[in-house]
C-alpha cells in the first residue's frame, strides 16, 4: 500500500503546484506508520483471470513463476482455447448461453 500511495502522490505532484505537493507529502509521511500497522499483506494463493486472450496466458505464466494457482472460466464455444488449458483449474460457465452472455453472467461466475 505504501508504494501505491507514493506512486499516486508522485504522479499528483508532477501535475500540481509546489505548495499543494508539499502539503500532500508532509501529511502522508505522518500517516505512513499508521498505515503500515493498519494494512496487512497477505499472499495470494489462487487467482481468477477474467480474460481469455494472450494476456491471460501471460498472467498464468507469471502466477506459475510465483507459485500462485490460476483459475479460468470459459463458455461452451471456448472449450478448446489455450487459456482454459494453461490454467490450473477451469470452469465452464453459461450453459446454453451465447459466449458474451455467459461471460456477463456475474452471479454464476461468483
């Protein structure tokens, strides 16, 4: 969280005046110690990749390198797609629905 806050503050400071940037950075340094205690970092054990193209394959590869199990979802027409095969687990969704409708069926995905 600390790194994300610093990145956001830095990008904000690039576009802002010096005074507003100085106020932002000085107030955030005081809160950094509080935030470190407030947030806990937990390891991701399993990741659902809601994509079915080349990006999904790259995410699966990165997850495998970091010992994170991967999950893919697929519609009936995507049964032979590579993203389904590369994932550690895969689940068929939207039985009897068109591919777009299957992927937009959020209650079934969850």
